[in-house]
């Protein structure tokens, strides 16, 4: 396995572990979807903007779990839209 493949595998495993730690399903009221799960900021951290899946983002989620929640893609977009209003 080359370095790039190893890094990709590591990120996927780390992300899956974090998803399980967050309950493994969308945390939006009565949703419970297990598809297209994304971490959403509920409180600001030092990281901003896009970067889902990057090493820095995974570390930030691990280090600051109270600043994130787990949503399916639909509810993450809805949450972000409502937060901007």
C-alpha cells in the first residue's frame, strides 16, 4: 500500500469511528438517517469553511466534539441555511 492509499484508508477509518461516537445517525429531530452523514459546526472552533474529510477537520472534531453534531446532508444544508438567517 502506498502512502496516498494508506492516508485515504486512515481518514475513512477515523471518520467512521467519529460517526459511531456521534451515534451513527442524523441527530436532527426524528430523522435517524444513516446515509450521507456530515459533521456540522454548532459552535465555532479555530477551523472555518470547507474541508470535510481533511486531517485537520477530523482532528478538530475529535478535539472539540461539543462543537459539532452529525446530520444527514439534507439537514446539514437546512441547519446552515437557518443559521445564516
